[in-house]
């Protein structure tokens, strides 16, 4: 059978990566639109009761994480069985319908159902990661995952600003815009996205015992070092929850920052992260390798968190942002190392397992950091440690460094199909 010319193969890879990048960007923008709007819409449904709205908001957030935990492995294995393209297209279309459903929700319970569906369709992030592993040579995967992460970061940077602007006109308008963005992304993929997983590299059958969250985690145990690498990723994902959870409360409590400073801080720190992920991951991997950039990222993240927790004034806090930005090395380096350890027909399962762990982090993080921050504030008179929650996050990354030191070693990429995966 004749092979495609290298230039043609590169062209296919570029078109595919373009869709995955655009999909990640537009999906994260659509989620970012919700950040400043959803709590206020919930509050509107509760008749202006702030306490009730806060409780519902926690329920919405934890349910969304739970859906990621449950559905991520299913979509990941489904993409190993039927291919990446149909899963991505169906998920993008479903996401557009979900946003439209939420835009038109007449009651709080209808809005909650929409959030459940939203969490289920957003679990296709695992398939996007598997697609990248399919079309990218092993030595370039860390760079590609860095670009993918930068798309998510940039989307969450732009989304809240756009959501706040649109929400000033109507709390429903951002949902309609998010539906339109994801519908356009679905159409873009329908027209240009090629399949990345040929028939001969797919699973022979879909196996429910492996597609459930616990079953997907067994994949991590079945390959040398994979579970430990996934543990590093989980510790990082859990630590990352601290800033979305307590940043606004922490900085207003400790530094008395007004809203305009908060508004400037988000884009400044976000842009630093995007620069690291988009422009520095590739050269860093080429010079130092995946192992070292993971370790550098863990050190930078831990020191950055300890800096944030110790800063006695707002200017000192901001000086820690360039250091913390290098924590953006962690996930691209880990993804590069992890994808080397599984067969082509297990990439979707791997990404699904990772998404399950992220779902657990999304569920636990608000409880761990929200409660620890509240406890530190209540005991400020004796404890004098308002940054306790942030110190805990720094400790998690220090632990991640210790684990990564022993296991984050390069591995000869596995190219053979894994027969056991089809059982």
C-alpha cells in the first residue's frame, strides 16, 4: 500500500491540530463566558438569596466535576473504538445544544439539568488529547500539549471578560453566544477534520468494565510508572483549584484590592501562563527533556504558591506571578511522558483516565481550599496565616516534585497495538 508523501502527512497534521486548537480555544471561551454570569443567574432564580445561590453554585460546580469523572473514560474508550472524529463532532454539537438549553431554562432545576449535560459533553477533552497523541510524533507531543493547554488558558482569559460585558445587557446573552461559538466549531470540524485513528489501530470491542472510572484507572496500574505520573498530574490539578476558589476572597481580605485591580490581575497573570505554554514549552523540551521541565514546573509552582501565601502586600504578591507561570511546564511534560507508555489504541483510555482524575480534583478542591481558607480567617487572631489554603497548594506541588523525581523518566514509545485492551 502506498504511503502519503511527507508533505501531505504534515498538511493533514496541521489541519487536524488547527481544529483541536480552535476547539479547545472556543470551548474554553464558551466556558469562560459562564464564570461571571452563572452565579448571578442562579441568584436570580433564588429570588436574590445570596446564601442559597452560593449553595447552589457549589452543587453546580461539584456536579460538573462529577460528570467529568464519570463520562471522561467512556468517551475516551469510545474514541479508541470508533475513532476520534465522530466523538469530537457529536460532543461539540451536544455542547452547543447544552448551552442553548441553559439559555432557555425556565427554572433553576432546568438550569441544573443543563449543567449536568454540559459536564458530560465537555468530557470530550479526553478525546482531543488522544487526537493530538495520534497525529504528533512522540518527541513533539509535549510541545503540542503545551499549545493545547495555552488554548485553554487563553480561552479562560478572554471568556470571563467577554461574559461580563455581555452579561451587562442580559444574563442569558452569554449562553446564546457560547452556543453559537460551539456550533461554529462543530461546523468547522464537520468540514475539515480528518480521522486520526485508522481502523487497524482501533479497539476490537468496547469494554464497559474498562470504560467506567475505576476500570479506566486500572489502565494506569498496568503500565510501568504510569500511575505515579498520573498521581503527579492529579496533585497539580488539585493544587490549581486553590486560585479559582479563594483568589478573590484572599486578595480582598488581605490586600483590600478593589475590583479594578482584580480585573487587571486576571489578564496579566493569564498572559504570562499563555506565553510559557505556547512559546517556551517546545524549546524547553528540546533543551532539557520532558523529565526536567516537569521538575522545573513543580518547583516553580510550589515556590510561587509559597510566595503568594507569604506576600505581605499586593505588589509583592504580583511579583510572584512570573515565577508561578512556569508551573505551565508540568502538564505538557507529563502528557508527553504518559503517552509514550501506552499503545495507539489506548490513548483515548489514557486521556479518559486523566480526565477522571481531574474530575475528582474539581470535586475535592473547592471543599479542601474553601474550608481551609474559611478556617484560617476565623482563627486569624491566633493563627495569623490567611494564606493557609495557598500553602496547602504549595505543599501538594512539593509532594508532586518528590513523586516526579522518582518516576518522570523518558520511555521508549509503545507503537504496537495492545491486544488486552480489546478484551
